[in-house]
């Protein structure tokens, strides 16, 4: 019985240890991440963004941000640990080791006379004849009398002094840290203990593992379902306009899990009437087109209408049930659009090229979703190839305001950005009728908008020219600048209900053949990671070129300063194609801002390799670098696809774009800053 009680007393300590092993390090890691996380106050300070509530730091907002299942579970486990510590502390106070000398208040080795005096002194206070308190009686019998007896009996005292116990040497005893009810239930403890071990140690971990694997097997590393990627892969086509990208985008398996209720029919019908003009329906056969639209899968209909509600800013008219589904659709949108972009850039041709047109269409759709502007606004109008859509992302702007300022010959967004603040204030105040606070909001947003430039170098390492079959290295320094001096920031997006970071896509593509030769995603938010990547890349390049330590250290310092100044390094390699001249374009596309994209034209001349493998003489020409492939792909015929874009104009020549720098001996020198223009202007 005593052994069972001792074992049961160890059970709380055992549970506390098992809980502390994973919980303490996990908590420390989480706290360190929270401490090192950059402040999310790098957002737009205009009135619309502040009123959106996304960045409001009220006590309720903080509680809701903290009240995640992960955080609540963590707090609950710590509460359990605190209770266990308190219980163990009190329990350890109750379990006292029998120390006769301490009980009698004596030092070890006291004489018999000292023991008798101490016993008589304590008897005056605790003997039942002197003290009627039951607790005093209990303490006298269980401790004082036993201690006196153990020290006055010669054999007991010798055993205690020699072995630490009045009864002599004790046997070694082992126990198991389980609660007492599992170890002492009328002889049935063995079966209960077996069930406990099987259930807790085998079945419970097995069930958790099965649930985790069944859920994780449905998702990729980016928390997107495998079924979604399969749909995107098979529905993606080489010539996919933004309106057709929408048809592919809504086919995500995540959206299929959003319920379609009978009560949603009437609100969706009303929403359809509000956004019908954005659904690309043939007005000549409007009845047949409407019937065809409603014959789609109900989830596809609901998802597209909710996305159109975001693009047309009609979300305020949604019912409470639809408003919850609306937020869920928008919460998943950036993640799904990123995977859709990867499907567009995935090599499909024998030469390993992705597709340019659908990639640009995905970026355009992402920009419109974040800024809540309709795709139809991208149509060319008023002499501007980008349409009115860049103006609509500014606060307090509308189609009427755009028409008013157009009368003052401010027709393009770039012209508006390039104006001085005084001129903009005059136009907005006198022509558009903006108040002083509204003008300040516009200026704050313009200060947040990024300006991009690219310096591009293409070369074959260790060679003076590029020949077919060479491994060509492309190095691009992308520099971002803002009027307010920030590098990483959150974009102005008051109509998107969640904080969204800026991401950029760098594409090296051939517009004529619709091929993307090289692509990479980059961000300006994490400066530490950018410094690490750039420093490592530069060190490797310097070591390969045989530079000494002093020169390498100097170059690395310059690289770090460049990154801290707002630049990011992109490095890539690809196989030089067959002999010929190639006209390429390097794009840097933003997935949140409209009108901030930039591009640079490049030319690449690839020389023919001799039979002996030696190189021909150096040539001077212009050009960037292509990727795997021996010959250019044949141009894709338009009649094979019915995905003509309503929003993107085909301009192969692009006379309004500034061209990149020249190429010396097959190496592209630093390109000039490309003019900001919409990705739709470069579609084939």
C-alpha cells in the first residue's frame, strides 16, 4: 500500500516532465519570433486605410489576434503546468522524511541525557495530558514518541546512524509513475494498466498521426490542395487573358469547400445584377448567356460573384452569411494566385519555357483583387495604354474625377506621379474639388508607391562571349525606392480586408514566342534574409573568379550596403539556345500595386560553337540571356485558342518602352530603368 501511494505521488511529477519537454522550448521559440518580428506599422496612413480596421490596435483587435487556437492551447497547457507545480509543492510538503534528531530538535550524535531532556520538553507541549488538541496528540504519537524510541533503543539508534533508518538496511524499491487508482483496484490493476499503456502510448499517437497525415496529404507546402494544383495545371493555356484567368482561378478545390446554401440564392441574384457588366456576357444573346452562367457548378457561380463583388466594391450589399464567405474567398486568394502563377511559369515546352501571357494575366488579376478595381478598367482609354485602373487605387478617386483631371491633359498615371506636389494639389483642389485632407491622403499613398529599376548582367562565367549550349548566368539587381524612404512596406489596399505584403515577380521572357525563360519571386520585407542570400551569392562568384580575400571582403561589404539601400539580388542560370539573335524583355511585376511595374528590353547574340569546341572571336552586340532550348518555338497560332483578352492590347513593338543597355562580347551591361507600364501592354 505504501509503495502504491509513493508511485501515485510520482505521477504528477511524471506528467509535468512530459509536458515541459516540448512546451518550454516551443514557448521560447514562439516568444523569440514574436520579439524579432518586424512591426506591422509600415502601412498606409491615409484615412481610408485607417478606417478599414485592418491595422487598428484596439484591445479587442489584440485579443482577437491573440485568441488563436494555437495561442489558447499554449496558455491552457501552461495553466495545467502551474497547477501541477503548485500541487507537487504542497504534496512534497506533506511527505516528510523521518529524522529523529530533527524532530526532537537535536544535533546528530546527541547523548542519551540530551535526548531525554528534549523528549520531556516536547511532552509538556504535545502530550495529550498537557495539550487536548487532536493535532498535537497525533504529532506526539507519530513523531515524538517514535523519534524517542528510535534514539533510546541501542539497536534502532545504531541502525539509524549506520543506514539512515531505525529498522536497518532497506531494500531497493522501484515504482511506476502512475495514479494510484490504476495500481490498486481489487486485483484488477494489471488489466487497467495494460489498457492505459495501449491507449495512451500506442492508440493515441497512432490516431493523431493518422489524422495529421490524412490532412497533410491533401495540401502542399504552401497550404494549397493538391487537387487545386491539378486543376490549375490542366486548365492553364498559353494565351490566357485576365478574364479567362478568372475562369481558371475559381476552380480551386478550397472554394469547393465553401457551402452553398439555399438562403444564398436571392442575395446572389441581386449581386449578379450589380456585377453583370463585368462577367463578359455577350449582350447580343444576354438571356442565353445568363442561363449558361447559372448552369455552372453552384460553387463556381458563388465564388466568381463574390470576387466580382470585391472588384466592383459591392461587398457592402452582401448578406451576413455571404459576407463570411466573401472574407474566406479573399483570404485564400493571394495564396491561390501565387500557385496559379507558378502553373503559368512551369516549363511546358520541350525547351523548358513557361508562358508569358497567362503569367501577366495572373498578376493583373492579383492587382485588381487587392486594389478592388474591375478588370474592365484596364481597357485602353483616353490615349493611355493602362486605362483608368491605376487612378482608381488612389483614395477618393472615381471615374468622374479621372475625367475631370483628364481635361487638364493629365491622362496617364505616370504623368500624374511625375508632377510636383504643388501642381497635383492645384489640380486636385481646383479641378477635382478635393478637400485638403483628401489631397493629403492622395499624397500619402503616392509616397508609399514603389518605383522600380533593374540592372541586368548576362554572361558565361570565365568567357568573353556566349555560345550555344553554354550555361549562362543572369544577375539582376532590382532596386526599390519610395518617396517616404521605406524599402519594405504594406500596400495601400483599404478594400482588401486582410494585411497583404508586396511581392514581385521577375520574368525574363520572349514576347514574340510567348516564352518565359527565367522567373523568380522576390520580396523587400525581410532585409536580413536578403543580405544573407546576396552575400553568399557574391562570395561564391568571387571565389569562382579567383579573387583574393581582401577584394572579396570589399565586394561583400558593398553588396550589404546595396541591399540595405533597398536593392535585391536575383541570380539564375540557364542553357544558351541555338545560334541567333534574341530580343528579350525583363519584367518586374508587383502583385499588389497597379502602375508600378517596370521592364527592360534586352538583346542577346549567341555564337555558333565550333566543331573543336573552341570559341569564335568576340563580338559586340546587344542581348539578354535565354534558357534551355536549341531553337525558338514556333509561334502559337491564335486560332488554336479562344482566349483573346478584352483588357490587354497586343503591342509587339512597344515603341513607348525604354530599351536596355548594350551588350559587350555577349555580356549584357547594366540596363537603364524601364518605364513603368502595365503588364497588359506587353502581352502578345
